[in-house]
């Protein structure tokens, strides 16, 4: 959201800003890698591809319906971050390969896990709850394989506050209960891009009319992509009610459990470091400006 607001202030059109908001959560390396690990290779390709199609469609529709007399704000000039990024790139190239590899691994196992770790753990907890409480093949038996499961997943995903990383374990757990790949794709697309909290912010960035088009485009494209996904799985000869059963039926050995324990420890470490850093910044602010000054005035 802050990045999208910054793009808008720098002169990006409403359509381009909306496309950024839709495509970014689904095409990140974290969501793609988790999709490959928990679902299957076909969904790993379909998810970012569907997000790109949806983002372009939504952005085009938003720009197309803008009033003819309404002009987009022009950029105020050259972006001062360009010189900064150029100097950063020069500095990165000057560093030895070993140092760059260390920085990359430190980010992957530190900052990145701190950003997505709590959401991933929340998704795994929700997936475990679904796996334990929902009977096997419950969804396939009661909802069928048609359009109804997609509508239900759309209705569940739109108001839900969940990120792209957290939706994947939930979709995987539902798939093991018989959810079709099309319905899972609808949930994976609609969940991260829309929720009640974000829509109010998007309305402030894009305007109410563009926000309505934004939401309608996501809903329409998600359903169409869901139908296309079921059709594709049928062409590939895959059972759309048991497409994720093979992966979910594999039982990990000692090595897999060891890796899971290491991953959990790294996530908890990153989250704890973020909490400590946040408290340190607050203490530093109070110590610098005194206890009588408000937090808002000294820390912004």
C-alpha cells in the first residue's frame, strides 16, 4: 500500500497503480515458492500468470473509464531516488562476490522471514485446523466440482485479511478435502488482493469509482481463471477433486522434520529480532526527546 501510494504521487495512473496492487502479492518469490512446495507445478505457473492477466485487465478498465476531462497528475520531475539507486548499484557491483552472497543469504533468512514468517505460521495453523476438523472429501461431496465452490471461495476471500503467503497453506488444506484447482485459484487471487481494510485505503488512493472497478475486475477475472484452471487440469488428465492429494499424502522422514524445525526456528528468530528492534527504536525516541514529549511528535 505505501509503495502504491508513492507511485500514485509520482504520477502513475490509477490503472497502473491498481495493476501494481494486484500483481505484486501474487508474483513475489515467496508466494511462488510456497505454492510450488504446497500445491503443484501447474498451479505454481497458473497463479502468477492469472495475477498478471487480472492486473492488466483491471488497470486497463480503470484507465478506460476515466472521465475525458479528468487529467492524471503529471510527474513533478526527475525522481531523486534514481540517483540514489544508481549509486547503490555502483556500490553493490564494487563489493566482492562473497560479501554479496552473504548479504543475499542474510536477507533471505533474516529480513524476508521476518516479513512473511508470522503470516506463514498463521496460514499453517489455519490449514492444520481445517485438516483436523473437516472430514476427508467433505468439500467434494457437498459442494461438487462446478461453479458454486468458486463463488464460495470468492465470497470468503474478498473480505478476509490474509496475505499471499498465508493463503497458500489454507488453499492446500482445502484442496486435500476435495476443493477443485479452479476454486483454489479463485481464493489465491481474491484473498491477498482484496480485504475490507485494504479497500478503504485503496479508495483513498484510487477513488471510489476506480475501487469499484478494481474489485469487480478481480472478482470477474478470478472466476474466469478458475473455470480455465479446471478445464486445463481436465485436459491434462488430472482429477480436479484429487489434484493435491499426492503431495499431501507424502510423509516426511527425519530429514524433512529437521528442516521444518530449522525453518520454524529461523522464523521465530526473525520475528523476535523485529520486535526487539521496534522496542529499541521506541526507547531511543523517548530517551532522545524526553518522556514529556508525545510519541507522534518525536517519532512521526
